[in-house]
């Protein structure tokens, strides 16, 4: 079965934009579950990469697409029957990361926050966001403290929950997050209770 060979830069990082489901009709359409906040995104898809369930990767060209409720109906150039695309089912359709749509203000792709600096509410730059983890109940920042702050906080990485009590601000332009220092200390495996007591005594 012929397919369009599109030359995409091998060094480019790819992300999944939708997951293919089952074939639809007799003309070569296949249903797809969008993995994007914009359901009209299919209209601008052209050159795509398909990663099949067996690990095989195909470079395809989208010929037509439609929106049916919250599902996409996709048709690839050179594939004109349900039999020709049966092996696409459950595959991931991917695009270059550079083509990813910007999110609405106040929303973030988790991997974009990797490498952000970690500041405290009093302006100290104390560490770095290694990654953002999707936990069952909440997303969390995997934070590594700089050596000079490991005594105050921890020499181990911690997971700081993405909640208002812990994460006070996300600064896109400066590429840093602001965290409550006391909340971070409470997450550290070291016992900082005596330090907190001393701070409270000193303020009396």
C-alpha cells in the first residue's frame, strides 16, 4: 500500500496530537481521539508521523479531516479503504513539538516548566524544577535545591504539590516559580521543626 514519504528532521522532538481509534466507513477514514485543548486543531494538520502499536513509524499526509462531536475523522493520502488502515488502529499520531499550539493564559504544558528556577516568597533563588509529575490527585514539581540551600531545605529532591498554599506564582517571562518556603521545608525529609521554633522565638 503506497504512502506519502515526508522528510521531517530526525532531531526534532515529536508529541502526540491524537490517538487513532477504529476505521469509519468505506472510504479510508479513521476515528481519532484528540489529545489537545483545541478540537479544531485537525484543520491545520498536514504532515504527520504515525507510531503504530508495533513500534513502526510512518510519515503520512492528511488528505481530509472532519469533526464529529468530540472525535476527529481523518483520511490519509494514499489510503482509500478500511482494510488499508486497519493496522493504524490504536496508533499515536504525532507532530513536531515546535508546531504545538500555545495554551490559553494560565495553562501550561508540564514539560515547558522543566528547568524553571524556584524562588521563595522573599525573593531567594533556591533551586530548579527538574520535572513536573502527574500524580493521581495533583500535579507536583520535582524540585532540586542548590547546594547552598540544601542545609536549610534538603539535599534530596522533593515533590512540591501544585496547589495554592505551596506554589504562589508562575512567572513565564522570568522562567521561575515562587513557592512558600515554610511549605517546602515541611516537605523535606530532614527535621526542620527546631529551626521553625527558633524563628518563632526570635520573632516574639
